[in-house]
C-alpha cells in the first residue's frame, strides 16, 4: 500500500508562538531528523517555559512533551523547566497507575455481577495506543454499560463508597436516562478523589447515535496490567475517538494525539470496516476531519487511497482552519454558541443528524442550559 510523504509545514493562517510550534513538534507520533533538529533549534529560542508547560498541561500532553524533550535534548532545557516537567510526569504516571488499579477492581466486580462493561478512554486507551499507561494524561474513569444495567451498576458503586454526583429521585433517574441530551451517570468517590462516568451512550444522542448495542458484537479480550478485560477493536475506536474530539470541537490537542498515534502505530487497519462503522454511525465526515487534522497538523502518513477520499470531501478542508485558529486561542470558537452550532451542522453529512442538532440547539435556547 503506497503512502504519502509528509514534510513538516506550519498549519496556521497566522504566525504562531515558538512555544506552540515546539509543543506541536513534541507531540507528533513520529519525529524524523528534520523535526528533531527543529526541536533543538526551538528550545534555543526565548521560550517562555511556564507558558509552554501551562498549555501542555491544559491540552493533556505533559507526558508526551516531557518524554520527547527528555529524549531529544534534555541538556538544552533550563533545569527548572526540565525538573518541573519531570515532576508533573511522575505525578501523572502515579495517578494513572492508581486509577488503573481502581478500574480493574470495578470491572472485575461488574463481571462477577454478570454486567458487560467496557472501559472508555483512560488507562486502557493509554495502553492500547501508546503502549504505556503513563503516556496518556487523564483525570477520571469512564465505563460503558447498557442502559438496563445502570441501576445494578449504581448499587454496586454505592457499596464501594461512591455517591452520585447529582442526587435524583427514581422518577428523575428514569427521565434522565431517557433524555436525548444525556449520556452518563456520574459518580464520585470522595476518599479516593475519583470521578467516574458510567456511559450508556458514547455521547448525547444529538451528537451521535452510538450505543453499546452497536459495539458489543465486536468485543475482544485485552490484557490490562495482567488482567483480561473486554475491549473494542481499533476499527471501532477510530470513529469513536473522532466523534469525541468533534463533540468538543477538538479543543484539546491530546484527542488528536490519540488519533494520530493510533494511525501511526497501526498502519494495517481494516479501513473497509472503519468506513463501514463510520457510515453506520453517521460520522463519515467527522472521521475524515479527524484523519485530515492528524495528517495535516501532526504529520501522520495515511494510505494514498484513504487520503484521496479525505481530500475529496470539500467540507473537511473548509472546517479545518476554524479548528486550527481556535485550538490555542484564549477565546475559542467553541465558546461562542453560534459558531459551535454552525460547526456541528456542517460536520454532519446526514440531514436527520443536522435536524436533531438544530432541535437540541433550540432546546438549549429555551432552557438556558449551556451543556449543548
């Protein structure tokens, strides 16, 4: 299968700060000699290291930035900056290991109760994509279950010391689970400082129709810290990750890094299955946008025939500059509800999905609920 060469280019309409260019160089899944030399050159500039560390942490890429700089040119960094990055990396790694242990315990308890549960993002995605749970920055846990199991899951979590993030009556819970605008039942463990999201959908229904029933037939065994769990194949993960990033208008660089690293480390994807899933989920344009961003911003090489299909979708190249311009902006397009609504309408290819989002937008206007 032929692939396209990908030279390094700047991808923003305006000049970007050297700190941001350095960040983008560090989080690419593959660094060739040219990028390595560019990193060495950039660290010699008047880098505002506190700003770099701040935006790296905000974008959830401290582990990637630290490991790349520590591998390429650790002696070129100020000791204070390197030590701060190392300290943050160590804290993130320790927290990730702690959350991994908690996740394994909960999955085993759910399995004992006969409840099918699949971890979403978090430790398993870190292991699956990066090969190291320490390399993906995450702060909470997510588990996918079927909606009919929610109350059994709640009882189990209460027994384990968790409490609902929002107290509801049983009638309110029923209405909540039926609402198109909701997709998680959230719990908190105060003593452990854990925020846990129990998903019965991947995202609100106005974002995507994806539910466990669409995924359960594809479950595969996966080893996490020596424990076998159920997980999704990469061909399912790719469109799901694109939907998640698109839902938030790609405002965190880490979501693109997940997609880019998955594509780089697994060039043998079954693209026929990926496209079939994307068409079923109504997210083919969203998938193409994710592939475009990963290629154009982070240098991922795509199979020629795949790239040709991506380029043939004109709305993708029209939307991408908006994503770039708001990615590191203080006032993001995603914070302006009209811009956000326009984005979500443009990124959908099916009329019924456009209509559903417009309906949710009017519901948001009437209710004053800013969660849309």
